[in-house]
């Protein structure tokens, strides 16, 4: 699996109802659905939530290739989590956990595919604008969100590259051979980002 398989901020221009919906209702809808997925613990509910996520993806007219490229890493994680749940808690819990992870991934993909990242950041700046009176800088908060969004694919790419390097050395079954260099590389990336921000006067 290459690092390019992980896509964040995969905006797909379109004219669907979800594309035309304002940012606020979309974010609130995603938040409400995500809370419901986490709070309601049953396998039938997990199937129902997945059906809702698939319906939203269909309404947004998401391309099958986009869905596959953007979610296959999540599917891998969901399979691993489901296997552990099956071993410890049984089939129903495993299926529920797998479906919930897939649902959350599809909902997040639908949001990013129908909403430009800049539009989400602009909305955040507007919403927290009144907090400027108490010393909160909305632009810096938006910058934090944008950095978090931008860091996700890079972090996953580092994980995949570190895993492949461990396998190439014949150490794929040793967790420390993966975790130690991965943590070091993530910390180094964070320092590089901090240095770049400081050079632009944005680190304070």
C-alpha cells in the first residue's frame, strides 16, 4: 500500500444537495451522526448507521475509486480491530466495531468531498470570532485545524513507510521495530513544522 492511498481534504466539485448545503449544518450533522454511532451499541444499529453513510455518499455522488482510495487504510484498521473484538468479545461486537469504523470513515469522506477545506476553516474563523475579545486568535485556531488536516496523510505515510522498512529488515513481527522509529520520525516531523512556523513568525 503506497502512501498516496490516504487522502484527506479530497474535495470533489459537484452540484448535489450536500455540495450546496452550508458548512455549518454539514458539520453539525456529521458531529451528531458520529456521536450516535459511538453512543448506540448494537449490531442492528451499526447496519442502520452504515446505510445512512452509504446513502449520504450516494447523494454526494462520490466516485467508487475515490471511496476506495480514501478508505482502504481505514478498512485495514477496521479488519484488525474487528479481529481483536471477535477474539475477546465475540462475533456481534466485532461486526459492530467494524461497521462503526467504516461508517465514520464514509461520513468524514462525504464531508471533505463536498466541502472545500478553506470553506470549513473560514466557518471556524467566523464561529469563534467573538472569542477574539478574550484573547483567542481565530486565524491561529484555523491554522491549527489546517495543520492537523495536512498532517494526517503525512503521519499515515510515515507509518506505512516505517512498517515497510521494518518488513524489509525481516522485523515485521516485532512491534518495537515499528513503533520506535515511527515515534522518532513523527516527533522529527513536528519539530520541522514548528521550525517552519517559527521562521514565518507564527510560532508564538
